[in-house]
C-alpha cells in the first residue's frame, strides 16, 4: 500500500483514475447514442427499451460473484486491461448493428467482459490507497463519473443529432482502447502486485467454492453490510423500474426534443457532481442510515414530480428535477462505495464487491422488465408517481431507524472493531 499523504501522489491510483475517467466519458457517449438509436431511430416499444438494462445486468447478476474471486486472486490491472480491449472490439461491432435485435446480444456480450471491472477496481483501491484517503478515492471516482455524465450526454447528444449515434459508439471504442493502454503502463512498471502477500497466497490455496462461501460469510456476519445491501436493493428496484423509461416519458412530454434525453442525464450528473465535490472534503462518513435515507428522498421526490408533468413542459423544469435527483444519486453512490471499502478486509473486498454487484445486477435484470410492463399497462406518468412515493417511504424508513438498524454487531471481534473505529477517530 502506498504511503502517501495526498491521493494525488499515489501513482498507481492516479493511473487507474485516468483510465477510469477516459472509459467513463466514452461510456456516456455510448449510452446516450444507444438510447437515441432505440428510442428515436428504431422507434422501439417500451418493453424492448426495457431489455437494454437487462442486457447490461444479466452477466453482472450471474458472474459478478465469481469475478470477485478472480479479483482477489489475480492481477487486477491485467484483468481490467483485457476486459477493456475486448469491450473496445465489441463496441466497434455494435456500431455496425442494423437493428435492435442484433444490437441487444452484442450489448450482452460486451457487458459480460465488463463484469470484472467493479470488484477489481474496488480491490485495487483497497490495496493501494491508505485508509484515511478512502473517502477521497471513492469521491474522485464518483466525481469523474458524474462529470462525464454531464459532458458525455451533452456532447454525445449533440454529435448524435448532427452526425449519427454510431459516431458516439465509435468514440466509446476509442476510449476503451486508450484506457487499456493506461492500464498496461501499470502492469509494465510492476507497481501493482509484484509480490503476493501471505494472506493472498493462502486465499489462492483455498478452493473456488470455499472462497465463494467465505465472501458470503463476510457479508452475512456484518450487520451494517446486510442493512446497507438490503436498503440499496430496495431503492435500486424502485429506481430501475422507471430509469430507462425516461425515454418513453420524454417522448410524451417533449416529443419534438430528443436532445432532452442528454440534457436530463447531464443535469442529473451536475447535481451528483456538486454533492460529490462537497463530500470530497470529508475525512470520514458516519450516520449511514440518515445519508442513505436522504439520498432516496432526494431521488424519490423529483421522480414523483416527473409523473405530474404535462406535454410541452419547459426544459428548465426537466433539468431542475434531474439536478435534484442527481444530488440524491451522488450521496447514495459515495456512501455505498465507502461502506464497501470500510466494512471489508483487503483479502476479501473483491468477493464482497462481487456479491454486491451480482445482487445489484439481479435487480437491474428484473426491475426494468417490471417497469416496462407497468408502463405498457398504465400511463408512464402514473408509474413515475408511484415509484417516487415508494422511494420516499424507503428513505424515511432508513433515516428514522438510524439508531436501530445501522449499529455495528456487538459480537464483532476486537480486530474488526479496531479496523472499523479508525474511520471515526
């Protein structure tokens, strides 16, 4: 682990941060292009649009737990680099897809390659960043995600409107190639994992099945992890039911303004970016329940208000609601990432992150389909209103029950208490 007083002096983390920044910018170019292709060029129905997040989520739901084991055992930089190269190649193929039913399986294959990224990145941060810099590391990653969420949709939406959505997809392919080259520089300089610690070597001797069970044991033995994952999955279910249906909603209330997809995404990113820049000043994060609850309230209220809008609504209303929801998304993203870092050990964070990513993938797998069916049966505005109320209720429950739900296990070992207390000293 690097012994630096500033996150900016950590060479390994900064290379990983640059790689992540470039790939995320390309990802948002790609995302808005795909939404425009499906929603406006191919004019697909709501249920088909709901299959987009399913293609992203299915590999994560099925494979993330096993990817977490790989991240704990092998060179994390090398795993991410190989995934980036494969993703870039498939993205080029995606740019040539003639219709939705060929694009969907390509999205599925591409998502399969990206499964390793989340657990590997979380594990690499744990290995190379000091404990007192964890908040800065996760907020920097979150900040660049939201900054690219602003710039990507704005630039991508404009380029897609002027030229073609396929150009934005090709830009994403180039971004992943560049990201892979940066990760290669980490591997070549042998700055990460040049020698394995005794605990990692011992973990490698364990069977794959035993490693998987150990990961689940770590999650289930921690009250904070169990509560955090439970509330996260409840909130994600509500959000994912309607998130992808924003295309359908905007098609009704802003039928002549397809660029609003990009603008709403960008305003949401701006809200998240603002709160993440504020949280980057923190040295610790406490009161998990209050923060998680507040984040869901800040997402739920704007979602509910979207359900009350009429056709022809002013653009500033849509972007304002997007900004407010983005604040909630920013808080939620940072707090969950922080919990995963602080409530796990170095030797098992990959597995715990993989389990969380797998469960999240299951939500993203089922919730959009349910949302698509509900939008098909009812008015999309009514569905948004219901989801907004549900998120608000989940948020209030988390915040009001802070003292009951979010306290550490009393029977936890002295070693774990010592590690956990460091974040609150």
